[in-house]
C-alpha cells in the first residue's frame, strides 16, 4: 500500500536533514584536517606541558597505549593549538613511533620509528610560524631516545646534549641556551630509570619528576622567547 503524500514529504525531509548533517560533519572534519592554520609554537604553558609529559611517561612505561595517545592529543591542542581531529591523527603518529621504538632491540629496530616521527613533525611544521628541517628533527628525536635507552654506553652529558639539540633545531636557538632545560629533563629521566631499576617508582618519585619537568619547561620557555 502506497503512503500518502504527506508521509512521503516527511520521509523526504528527514532524508535531506540526514544528508545535510553528514555533509556538515564531512566539511568540518575536512577543514579540521586540511584547513590552513598558523600557530606560534614558542607560545605554550610550561606547567601544562610538564604535567602532561609526566602523565605521558607514566602511560608509556605502564604500556597504556590509549592513555598515552590521549595525553599526546591534549598536548598537541595545548602546545600547538591543533584542532580536535587533527590533534588525534597527529598524536597517533607520535604514539606509534614511541611503541615501535619501545619494542626495538638495536639501532635498525629503533629507526623503524622514524617514518612516524617524520609524519608527526611534518604536521607540526605545517602549522608552525617557525619552520624547521623535519627530517633532521625526527632523527634528533630518535637519537636522544637511543642515547637514553643505551645510557650505560654513554657519558652522562651525552643525554643532556642530545636533549638540547632537538629544541635547538626546532626553535633555532643556540644549543648552549637550552642546556639547563635539557639537564633538568635528563635528571627527571634518570630518577625514573634508577627508581624503576631499584624496584619501582613511588608517587613521591613521580611528584619529584614532575617538579623537575616544571622547572625544565619554564627554562625552555624563557630560552626560546628571549
């Protein structure tokens, strides 16, 4: 039995409403992912970045992939002001790189994280008012990861230097201006590592680590904005 014209009109209107909503969502996602953006990556909240980095470390070492991904997305929205969808797609690249590296056993394995880091930094570079060499920055990231992983093979200052070279390349600041930031961050890492090796990282340890990261990112903010 055929429906009456009024019923057909109501159904047609509902279909058009659904189509309109779908088109709006697709348009919004497309603009979120590909729309032009410009941000000053030198402008960030050091305390928020420190808080989020502490949370990311905890997630990484606990192998909590979803938690790490969520904290990365939040960091991208705070530090780089990426919109919602884009922050999630970019965070996926960084999280994937972290866990590819985590499962590695040698340099060849570790460098399998590079393509994901290149994708990650490519997206940051697209929106940044301060442009940088994406490939070099990605390699510097992997390099400090390797030095940290193989710290027994390196002098203590090697990690400090590697941690300073990365932001120096991103922000075009002399390496020596970033050594305080790098040293504080390295100390925080060393505390985490030593405590883990000794049996476990306590809540008091994590509070100490976070305080060091607060100091570290305040130092970075000052160094790149002078």
